[in-house]
C-alpha cells in the first residue's frame, strides 16, 4: 500500500525513486542545498521544487523541518527541537540527536560575518543575489575589534575554518591556496542573516567577548533558547531549544556539508 502510494506520488512529481532517494540522502547528509553552489545542487534544488510536499511529508515523522527560501533559492534542514524563525515551535522533547556542534572559533567567525553582512546591507553594498563581498583581512579585523579574537595563525587551520563556513553554505570563496590574507575574498551569502538570530547578534554587540564566551563556553557550543542555532532565516544562528536535553548548556548549530544532521 505504502509502496504503491509512493510510486503514484513520485509519478505525479515526475521524479524517479532513485532521484527521490538521492535528494533525501543529500539533505540528510549535507543539511543544506543552495542552487548557486554547483550544478549538482542546482539539479537537486530544481528536483526539490517538483516534490517539495512529498519531501516534507517523509521528513515530518522524524521531527525534521525544512526551510525553503525561494528568493535566494536554498533549502536547509533543521534537527528536532531547533527553534526556527517564522515556523511554530516544536513541543516534543528532544535530546540533541541529529545535531553537530561548532567550535568557539567557528561561532566567532559566523557572528562577525553576520555583523559585517548587516553593515553592508545598511550601506546598500549587496549584489542581486543578496550576497556581500568581504575580504578575509576584513574578517580578521572584525574579530579583533568586536571580539578581541583573531583567525588561526596557521594557514592550514585558517583554510579549515573557511571550508567549514562554506560547508554551512554561509560563504563562497576563492584563493584558499594563497598564503596572504589580502588575496582571499569571501562572498557572504544571505543565509547568514537566518543563521544568526537577532537576539544573539544584539547580545554580542552589547557584550562583545563576554557574549561569545557565554554562548560557547570553553571552546564548545551551548544549547540555549537564546543562543546560536540553525534556523531562522536559513541561518540566523538559530535558536535551539534545550528542554529535555542531556547536553547541558551547549549551543547547537546544524552544520552544512556532510555533518549537518548526522
């Protein structure tokens, strides 16, 4: 009965069983699909549009929720219990499953990206895709001025941080093989505005380093209803509800590529 209903629904969507499976696996694995990231993600995004209702139907029993931004053409998958702006809260208890945690350095970089994005937005320095261009040197300066922190000294660690930001589909960049900060430019995606909630941003602006320390603790992330988490606009460091969690005060953010909900 279920098999037959699925086949009929897939036929209406003009999607094969294999294509449907590929799309589900990609979402579960990466946690995010951005149409402008690659030809592969463009194909998957277009396929999602044909079977969005069916995808939501299959993910709903797992407590997983999707956020689809048709304007900037991206989809993000949120773990159970995550507070997502413009979406109703989930009342069911959750225990941190499907969640990945960011390091203090990653959280700090994401916060500064949000601050710089908002600044560029106010100044009208946003392209037609809603993206903002930022040099890695400017990111370093923002970390120092706002949080009294800095990027990792070693280039290998710096590349690792950038790759994590790209996996979360928060930035695009080229020149990662260069040895100088001045030669690396980031294209900050509008997803950053949904990844960091306004309340978290305001707290960091008011408290600076203390706000980040409170949010991430000793190099760990905190899970708190007013902290960073995946959700809201696709990425305003969303708020993850911590009721029922055994992980204490760790902040949780759904990661992107390969780690988002695994």
